[in-house]
C-alpha cells in the first residue's frame, strides 16, 4: 500500500545550454531519445502490474527538453496539491547537460516537488570518485534525490514506492547491482512524442548493455559494466512488429555500445530477416560496432540481409601511439581500409567516430591523419574533441594530475577545450577539430563519397550531409546535438546569465534568423553543386557529364556546334543532328549534362564585382538573364528532386545470400 491515491509523474530529459546561456532547443529534433522510451516502458510496467495499488491513478508526462519546454507552471501547481504526489525525474543526464538539469531541479524543488536525477553524470561520478563532486553535493543539500545505476531489476518500482510513501532516501546507488535485462520491459514509444522529430519513422532500442573492452576514455564500462547483458530476443522482435503496425516505425538506431558483442546478434538479425522475407515488414537500422566486427563470421552478410543501412564504428585515431595510450589496442590501423570496404561491398554505409586531441596529436599530424581518413571513402564521419568525462578513467586521472582547466560541465560536450593539450596551444586544438569537419565535408569529398557509395544508399547519405552540414556550419555546434530551426526562449536562460531586455533579445533573434537564412542559402547551393556532380543520369547523359568534368570552367551551352560534336565523339556517342544540338543549346530549361555550377558561380562573382564598383555599363545583361534562367532551372530541379525523394525507400542495403 502507498500513502497517495494519485501520482503525477514527469520524466524530463534535459537539454544543455549554448555558450550564451540559452537552452538548445529546436522546432524539430532528429531522433527520439532512448532513455525516455526505457523509462516509459518501466513506468507502464509498474502501473499495469498494479504493485503500487490497483486504485492508484497515474498521470505520466514525458518531456524531451531539446524539443519541448518543460511545463513549469503546471508542475508547480501540482506540487501544491496535498492529495496527490508530484514527482519529477531528470533522466539520462550527461555531464554537459548537468548545468541545465541542475537549474530545472532547483526551480522545481523550490516549488515543493520531489525531484530525482540520474544518468551518466551522476552514475559516472559515483562509480569512479571516492566522494560526491561539488555539483552533486549542491543538489543533495537542496533535497534532490541522486540516483546512480539502472532502473531495471526492481529499482524503478522501489523509487516510485518510496516516493509515494514520502520516504525517499537522499541517494540510491544501484551500480553494484547491475540488473539482468532478459526479462526487463522493452523500450516503448511514448504516445505523442514522434511528432517532435524530423525522422518520425525512426525509433531507438537498446538490445543489450555494457562493453567488454577497457578504453580509458569510455564511461560505459564503469557505468554499465564490462560484462555484457542482453534483452530477450522474442520481446525485441515483438516490439519492432508492434511499432511497425502501430506507429509506422521502419527504422531503428540500436543504441548498444557494441552490437556485434551482443551474444544474441544473430538471433535478432535472423528475426529481422524473417520479418522482411515472410511478413513484408522491411525494417532498416543502424548500429554501433567495433573495428573487429567484420571478422565475426556471418556478421556482415546477415547485417546486410536483415536491413542494416549504416554502422557507427569507433575508429577514434589513426595514430597507433594514441590508441595504446588509451588502451584501445583492439583497433588495428592497418585494417581500417579493409573494414570500410567490407561493409561498403554489401551496401552498408560506414560512419566513423574520430577523436582529436589524444596525447600524441599535433596540428600537423591531425591534418595528415584526416587526409588519410578521407581516403578510406567512408560515407560519414563524426569528429569529437578528446574530453575526460566523469565516469571515465581519464577523468579521474585528469583530476588527480590537475590537468582540467575548465570547471564548467556545460563545456564537457566534446567540442570545447576542457584541458591543456601537451602538443597543441590553446585555440590550435579547436581549429584542428573544426578543420577536420570542413575537410571531410568539403564539396569535393562529398562528391567523391556519393559517386562511390552506390545508388541505393545515395539519398540516405545525402540526407546525412544535410543534417551534418546544417549542424556544424549553420547551427555552429556538433550535429549530434542539433536539430532543425532553433527556438530560443527569452525567459529560459542559464542561472548566472541576466534576462535580456526585450529590445536586445529581439535584435539577437533577428540576427539569429538572418544568420540561419544566410547559412541555409549557402548550404543549399553547396548541396546543389554536390547533387549536380553525383545524381543519377542515364548512361549517355552520364558519359557527357563525365567528359564535361574535365573542363569545369565553361558551361557546355556556350560551346559552338562543332565543339559539341567533338564532345559527343569524345564520349563515344552517336553525334545528333545540328538542329538537335541547337535545340539543346537554346532550351534554357533543359540541362541534363551539367556536372557543376563553377561557370555560373564565376559569372556571378564577376557581375557582382562590377555592380559593387558601379561599372553598370560593363555588365552583359543578356547573358545575366540567360545565366539566371539556367541557374534557377537547375536549383528548382534540385529542390524538387530532394523534396520528392523517399529516403526510406532509397536506403536499402544490397541483399546478400
């Protein structure tokens, strides 16, 4: 029995602050959060089993702070209701999210709500440090309940039982009792949440937890353990079927830290294969794996056959000394190209993780290593700055050696310099990191990737380019933290930052939106250039486009008829009649050959310079009208193609027998 007859339960996944103290929140996120799905399933399980009382009334509200504003007023009103228990759980809080979580916790705690906080930061600190860190002690002193470890294994119902009896303890440490997941509830899509995400057909699911390796920068092994634990395969497959029929979810991110070390990987893949081939449930997914995964017998073939579209691989560094220094000796740099090629050979795109700032990195070595990384031809790479995170051995070592120069946890997001690097001066490290992004996602490398990746995954990779380029060039942060169209509430600012005057705030937002529109404009033309060089053409058109790439400084419509005839002969094609060639030249709205906008861009630069210097009579207005028409026709065709393409149907790995 419990003290209350009604529970109002708010589960909030905090966002983080930007450098100006504003909450990072978007109109649309990219992927839903797996922590919320896990805790919703656990809460629903406790409710349905009735173990806290058959007559207990439940109100369960889930908030993803990256796309939703927490309903502070509603929670505060409910906290004053003495006939019901109001409980707030700040869930899955990472170190860089802790300042945001702390502000929410203190605000709601002051209103009388019971507040729990858990996640990798709380668990990591309690797993590796001898006593509570100052920020955890502050929250405990304010009456916020600290929870370390996982909610399965009866831990979740214990917390809810204690809350409903006003008997919560200051600290719950479940780290020494890692739960068996084989009978645990499977993460479930919280109702009404998918509308907040751009990829509303995407779900998340952890099929297992833990990692057997011992990398010193990793928090997983100290929080989730090095002993692998696994969910029930039949329950996983049943949830996937249910989500397909109920919510139309066709794609998944399996969030296991290392899926290929899940002992049930083959059974899960066999189940997905059966769904595809016997039930017409075609599920696609991406997973995280290690650099030795391609050597696991049948793993790659079954991954392709079961619908795997992408693999996230912890390559981390191309410097052997770096890998040894962080105890990641399972990575063999001499095998990396083979690793990429093996997955690409069956139509699975590789997404590499690469960390900049390991002990033996220098500005020059990073540049050379990134050039080598580009040569592997991977479809995608995510770069990170080496950050000693609470919960990792490296963090404990950095504390002991007093290496940390940044006490602000908000900056522990893998794109700030949090400690002094031995071989790079302040600022050089950040620039090396930013240069790596620009090198890999340069127009030329994106062209190269799309030309070699194959036709089936083309639009999936292209969509990732849109997401990533928007993240680090337009939004100015790490793509994994960013969504689409930033929302920035004036009243929600980090403690210690003043609330801006209305005029200053409006000016800031006008500048933000102007920067956003300019960024999207530049990005659209950049991606148009990539598409021009790589989109699918019929064989004859492609031969012409390939020849034209040899002379990118001139547009083919400016060629004479004789020059066009030479072009056809060089491409090995039958030469059309002179009238047909003339028609193709004068039709400004037809252009299947053009592989680049370089001639148009050069014309616009030259014309713009003439206008800026008041040389109006030197402008060729007839050519201006012609180029404007041609350029607009290309851009409209590009936008139409992007808008009407179905990414879900395009992302289809090759069937492998």
